[in-house]
C-alpha cells in the first residue's frame, strides 16, 4: 500500500511515512536503517521523503496489551470502576421503592 509523505492515521492523526514504521528501520545501527542507499534521516518519528520507505508488516499492532489490561484492572479496583456483575444497586432507589411498595425488577 503506497503511503504519501503526508499520510496520517485516521484514528490518531499520527504521521505514517516515518522511519519507525518502515521495515528497514533498525535502531541498533548507527544510521538507523538497513537500506544502504537511503539518505540519513535525523527525525525518525516525523514524516520524511525517503524513497525506500516500506510499511512494516504489523506496524499498527500494539506490542503488549497484557500490561495495559492489568493496569486497567488495578485502576478499576482502586477507583471502583465498572463491575462485570451487572448494574450497581442504588440504595436510595431501593428505599424509595420500598416506601411506595414497588417490587424490584428481576
């Protein structure tokens, strides 16, 4: 899929024609690129004019979702986030229903 230099992600507006998303990108090398003929690019996270750019397969997939999921569970536990057991009972509503003789819905 050809990407122009000005292509951006439709979801987050991040630039897509960048070295970090290229299959030739190798941060361990001094130039940062496996392609010998490519010109050196200083800013690896910004759009550039490299003619050798090829999108890396699976570049759009986040690396590790397990840590994110674990952090969300901890935040929910800490701040009383959403519970999987269904709607949270409202004590004030229950007292009001008792006062007017309304039976709880099941």
